[in-house]
C-alpha cells in the first residue's frame, strides 16, 4: 500500500506534539501503512517553515482550504484553536480525508453534532475520524481501563477528577488565544476539564446525565501580546491589557447513568500544580487512582486482597505486558507526555488500514461536548443558595 500522506494544520504546542508523534510512530511500532509528513500548515509561514525543518515536513503552506482538498493528501491532523476545528474537519471529511482532530472536538455541541454526523457518514465510505484525547493512551491509564473492565472496582460509586495546572497563576501571564472565547470556546472547562470528562466516561463506560457547576474567572484582564506565544510563554506586550473572556476554573458535581456520583475540578491557577491530571474511581470491590504528575504509576486497591495486606498498591506501568510498553524501553525506564501522542497516531493508522473506527470517535467527543455545554449552562444559572453569614461576622468581616 502507498504511504499515508499527512497534512498537519497548526504549529503551536499541539502541532509540535503531533509532529513528534508522526516522526516516531513508525520507528517504534510496526505500522500496516507507512506515513509521510507531507505538508505543515500554519498562519505564519516563517514559523511553519522552522517547525517543518525541525520535524521533517516536506512542504509548508498557509492555506488550509487548499491543502485539505489536495488529492495527494490522505490524512488531515487538526491542531488549531477550537473555533477552526469544525470548518477544517467538515471540509476534510467531505474531501474523503481521514481526520484526527485535537480536543475538545469543537466550541459548541451544535458544531460537534454536525462534525459527528459528518464523520459517521464518511465512515460509511471508509474514512476514519478520531478526537485527540491523548491521555487515554497513557499506559497507566490504559491499564486502569483494562482492570476496571476486568471487574477490579465492581459497581462504581465515585468518580473524583481534578485537572490542576498553574500556568495562569501570574496575573501578568499574557492574553493568549486560550483566553479568548471566540477562539478557545471556554477556558479550563473546555481545555482540561474536557480531558477529565472523557477519561471518566471512558474508564467507567457510563455517561454523565446531569451537572451542577460553578465557573470562575479570577483575573479579568491580561497583557495584550504583540504576537502569539506558546503555552505559558511571555512574548512582548505593549503594556495594554485586554479582557479575559473565558473561565480560569471550573468546579462541578455530576450524576452518571450507572448511579455513580462525580466531583470534578479543573483550573489553570492551582499554584504549584503543573499538570496534575488526576482521577480516582471508587467502587464496591476496589479502586484506582492516577495522577499525571506520576504518569508511569497507577494506584490500585483490591478488597479481595487479604485484609491484613489491603492498601493502595503502586503499580509501575512499565512492564512489556502493560499497554504500548513493549515498543519502548526495558522495564522501569518510563515514558513521557509525548508518547501518548505517538500511541494515538499508531492506533489511528491501524484503524485506517483496517477500515475500523478508533476511540475516541467524534461521537465520543460529542458526548464530552454535551457535558461541557451543560456545565456552562449550569454555571450561568446562578440558582445557588446563599449562606447567610452569622450576625457577628457581618460587623467585623475581614476586608
Ligand atoms: C493546556 O492546558 C494543555 O496544553 C491542554 O490543552 C492539553 O490538552 C493537555 O494535554 C496539556 O495542557
């Protein structure tokens, strides 16, 4: 079979992570189709050329409409801000291209629904579409899924998920596209709570049925950038401050269709927490706990262990028997953030070769989008009960 010719759209953090994945997938895994990094698309030709030179993209373009319609392109990989996901994915699917789209799928349930419908129709023509919730392909989390599916935790009672970052703690961190609702759709909610929602629904196999939420923006204005910079980058600002139009933090409770109770928190202002993507599933028979800041490890609790020896076990998910690990290093050596993107690319290529769907599908991602929009709607409906302060507090309330 001829190589799969990839066009990647986006030259930021995800553009680099996906470029790395396309460069390593065939080096560490046996792929049924070889891949060619054919065209890199970016708004800034110079920035795109620099990235292309570093990652071996054969060609650079600033025109995504032209690239997605080219007959010599087989795959379109979308790594742009969320407002462009729908137009690019719909054009690529209509042109018969396989599509890998970064998360969240879109900036609204309406767009995500149109995309999922288009992907379902395209799949009937042999086209594969996947959404880039890459944490599913962290070996320790993939192990958690295997253990839960094998019955380790039993009936799920609690889902406890926190995604804690702190790259916006500094009020003078610049106003990047992730803080602009017209591009990002939302802030911590769509950026990182989306991961928690997808992971929770994937691990448990159930779906969130209702939410009650709070969204909070702590820093209402930030320095305007002379030009876009990467995540947490500084860049040149001219002293002017512009409005932040997204949430800094989200907190919500959730009910699941299997009766479980969920508590979720997502913030990019959790001082000291760099990328603490955490989830704990508590069940009738056992529990699992994961923290991305210890991403090669999974904590497992099994009530069938002898009582005197019961406790959370720390499993180092680096054995060749653990998901994806046989392709990498000897036991105990560990892997990192970039490897989840490589695993994602591998499974995507294998699905294309087999003509099968590969999770997370656009339909899975639409299930996340519905929760995101419900959280935003719940937060906007301020029907919370006010706690009346004790009279003594009202006289000497601290400033
Ligand atoms: C920023 O919060 C971010 O880059 C997310 O957008 C990614 O999806 C996550 O993998 C790392 O953090």
